[in-house]
């Protein structure tokens, strides 16, 4: 288990929510899946369906760039997340 610090108020608030989540997982574990083949997506039928990756020039680039908070040249600048 993770060692995290929580207040008594947080425990009182989160305990019922966590109990509900555990209850949902228990319900899922109770489902009989005997004989059901595993599937990632139902429409894949065992093959990976991909479209060709072709770059497309979007004609309304200026309209999009005018709506974003920050750009760098012709690109949308977004906050660093890592």
C-alpha cells in the first residue's frame, strides 16, 4: 500500500466512495464469463484495423491558430506535461 497522509475529514469523505468502488469491482468479479472469448474490441475480430497515415493540409489553419492561447510559428504551443 502507498504511504499517503490524509486527514480524518478526508477519510470520512472518501471511505464511502472507496467502499462503493470496491463493491463495483466485486460485482464485476462475480460475473460468469466462462466460455466467453477474451476481446480487446468487439469489432476487431482478431485483426488490427488501421487507416493509412497520410498528412493532410488543412485549409483553415489560420482560423484555428487564431483561437488558441499560444502558438509558435505554425504550431499550437501547449504546456509541457512531463
